[in-house]
């Protein structure tokens, strides 16, 4: 008999019909006359209740049906008498695919802590919470492609193995096939990378932007969506060593066009999730964050505040608030500063622009003042920085000068500079941290809980 997904079973048209469902048992309870099984197959947060009339089944048959076991059930879909469910299945046929020993299956009781579940990341997708988070994550990924494809942007795949450090932060994971216990050396005692796989030092990318600019200055507008890697020793609830980033890059966009796109884009994603993941978001709101839906709607329906870094710093200095990291012009803003502006001062998402050039990457367009660059960071409640971007320096001489000032090895950058040598154009782009978006939309508070298998310092399990 053809299987129906549980997501499709709550359909009045199916009432009175024979159905077949397959999934994992969440709970079983009852007495010697009747047994109730809550079954979930991952297609929805909802369980279907299956009723076993114990005149028709033996205790022996039901014995292996324990929490975590997998079954196939055929039966009649009927209206439910029970509270909170619209329909249930009167079982006629039961097949057990796999048992789950109650002594050893780790997800026995409800209400395991998120910390406990992180240690069980191989099984946590079977919980309500992670099922909900992973479905929202998948829907957001789809929304992202939909948004850009419908706007005529092209999906560009940029390399994961690279020889250039886009953000210049020196936080790259090296990629090598050299024997680490017996490194080949040159005559002057340096590692001989000519013997390495690519004949030179390489690493995992921190950003696809530089190659994204090559795409934008040919196809007009592109976006990337892929994994990026950062070997920073940041043990915070907002940093991963492996995270996914969406990086649109557009020719003929200035910083204002860039901000408009960023705002439209995140609002679209949030709206799409609210429209298509309502059950999951309501579940997460109920269990973790009562204000979640209100916060999402609020972001959706308000214009983001736009101001310069210099104005932002002035507000922070005049706030009279005691920050852990003191504020003065030139500092890299900490999450406490960003969150003060967003959550306490403006009570709205904020786009800060025109940061000091010394705290931003080499490729940003330099302002006339000689001190600031045309950067933009989008700051969100509960998250802090969700997007970082800029208008790019399109002038060959200014860009080259900045590369030299920062001692970036030129031999690695010749291809990037060619975009400014041949048909340079004003252009802009930004990067959205995918997990930070998923954090915001799900109301989770730790970034380790919105990616299936988090990689963080000292943790690469599963
Ligand atoms: O601000 P970032 O470093 O900017 C770039 O990489 C630019 N190349 C983007 C561009 O203009 N095309 O990173 C962009 C975003 C951040 O705003 C943040 O949301 C996220 O990526 N991000 C991280 N997310 C999780 N873990 C980390 N360690 C992250 N580092 C940055
Ligand atoms: Mg940034």
C-alpha cells in the first residue's frame, strides 16, 4: 500500500480511507484493551496517533513498539475523539522495521537539555525541537535561492580551496598533503610548498567574495551560497568554525542600493519562513521564546535605521551606559555595543555604515575623508551583526595602494586587480551568515543548535 506522509494525513478528504504511514515511535501508552502510539516521520512537527485495539493485536506484537523504534502501520483514518488532534488511525496491520532498546536509546524522555542533545547530534534531528529547526533551515535555504533567482541573479559556485585570504584576518584552515612529521624543506629552512599538492600554500576559504566580484563584473549580479571556514578561536554562541554564507555581488550598485537589497532580502526570508513554517515556528515560540513571532513580525514591518559608525559611536558614548569594552572612535564594535543600539536605543534593526578603514578589509571603497570606508553592517536584535558588506573600491590605484599598505602578497592578488584594470565598474555586495539568520528565525540562542553538525574549537564530532 502506498505510504502517506504524516504532513499530508491531516486532510479531511482522507477521512474514512485506508492509509499507510511509516515513521518513528515517539511514545506508546495505554492499557490491556487499547494502546496509543504517537508516530512522527519528520515531515511535520505533528504526530499522528495510532490506536491499537488489543482484541486484534497481541502484547507480543506491540512489545517492540517502544520510543525510537521504526514502524509501518496500515489502518483506517478516522476523526479523533481525543483532545488536540483532528484524526487518528485505527491500526489494522503493523510491521516493525527496527527496534530501539529502551535501556540504551538516548532520547527517552521529553525535555532533554540542548546541551545534552549536542552530545547526541547524530540522533537529535529526531526530537521535536531539531526537527523544527532543520525544517526551518531548509525552507530558508529555498527562500534564498528563490529570492535571488526571481531577481535575475545567477548562482555562482566559488572555490572552497583557495590561496587568498579575503578578509585578511589570517584565520584560515590550511589544506596540505605534505607529511606533517617529515616536512620537505628548502635550502633556507622554510617548508617547501612546491612539493605540496597544489605547489603552493592553500587553505579553506573564509569567503567567496573575491571570486564573486569576478562573477558580478561579468554576469552583472550573482550570489554564492556555500560553506565557509574560519579558524578563529571564538567560543561564543554566535561563531562557528564552519558556517554557510550567502554572498550577493552586484555590478553598478552603490552602497545605498546595497543596503536596500540587504533589507529587502532578509525581510523576504523572514516572511517566507513565517508563511511556510508556521507550525514549526509556533512550536519553537511556545517552548523557547514567547516573543519570537512578535519579533519576526516587528522586523518585517519596520524600516531599518541607517546611520554612520561615527554617529553610532557618539550615541554609545553619550548613553551613560557602562560597557565591558569601553567605546571610542576607532574601536571594533562588540556585540554589547551593537545590541545596545538595536535593542535599547533604536529598538529596530540598524544598518551602520562608513566604518574606520583600519578595522575593515582591504577591498572596501575609501571615502573622501581618508579615514573611513563605505562598509555596512546590518545589526539585529538578539544577534548583533547578521550581515557584513560594502561598496567595493573600484579604483585600481587606490586599491593597489591599500593592498601594499596592508602587506597583502601581490602575487596572490593579480587576478583580483585585473577586474579594476579591465572595465572596472562601481559594485557592491554583502555576506549574510546563514546560521545567524536561522538563529534569528527560530529563536534559538546558541548557533550550535541551528546547524546539524556544528564545528567549533575542539569539536569536530560526527
Ligand atoms: O563580516 P564578514 O566577515 O564579511 C565577509 O566575509 C565579506 N566577504 C562578505 C561580503 O561582503 N561578501 O562575514 C559576513 C557574515 C557576518 O555578518 C556574520 O553574519 C557571518 O558572516 N559570520 C559568521 N557566522 C558564523 N560564524 C562565524 N565565525 C562567522 N563569521 C562571520
Ligand atoms: Mg563582519
